[in-house]
């Protein structure tokens, strides 16, 4: 779904979700090198891997008008991570080529944890997904042990699927291969006007 003409930033009381800027790359690399931030990912990223990821994220935003936005803390003007929407590339069991899913996701630097910022930014991304993109549903998923991210999904009102799934990008014996899936359906039109 392409919307290159749309506004490229979202504002919340404390955050700006915006396109990436050159100064974001080093801070993103530091975040992705932090073993605690990357605890529920296969491994921390090298600077080259992080830069390649940021390049790809920015290309997607430029192409379609939305994606994993860079997150700027309004008061401090600091880059603190990424929050937004994404169409996952792996062949996930709940997403097909003809009907791809869209996920909401986040990754924040450790000093910004525990302040409700992931939930605040993700709510803005969900509003964009439902009101602007008019998606019928948004999903989110994480490794089974990642209770902090699952708690954010619950705070967003997302509902967990009863069954877990095996993430196809991870080896069969990997401790993070089992994932949980959460879903949120678009609100009824009357709820959007309330």
C-alpha cells in the first residue's frame, strides 16, 4: 500500500515519529549493539548490519510513505529508537503473498525504557494504520520469553492468538524460535468518530 504523498511524521505528546536523518545512524548502531536491547533477537548487530537495516527502513518509508519511523524525544530532541509499521519479509504462517500482514513494532534505547514511550508511539502508529491506511487488522509478534514486549501489546489492546508459531528465520533448535502473535482489528467506524 503506497502513500508517498502523505505526511511523513506522527506526533504524540512526547514523541515525533519521523523519517530518518543521517545523524540517526550512529545512535541506531549503538542501540543495536546493546546486548540487553537485543536480548530477544538472535544477536546484537554490527555497525554495518545496523546501517544496512536503517538504509532499508528509510527506503521503505520513502517508497510507501510509512514504516518503522525514527523516534525523536520532543523535549530532549534525541533520537531514541524506532517505532512504526512494517510488512514482514519472512514467510510467516499468518501472512501470505496475496494477503500480507502489517505489524506494529518498536525498539528503543535502554535509557528510555519503562516510561510508556513504546506504547505511546505504537498507539500513534496504530491510529495511522487504521485511520489513514484503513487496514482491517494489525499484528505484532515476539519471541515467547519476551514478556516486556508482550506487555506492551496487551496495553495496546491487542489479543493473543492461542497457539504459538515457529519463526521461519530462526534455526529449528534456536531458543527464540517459538513466537507469540497478537492481533488488533480496526475499530468500528462509530468508534473512530467518538
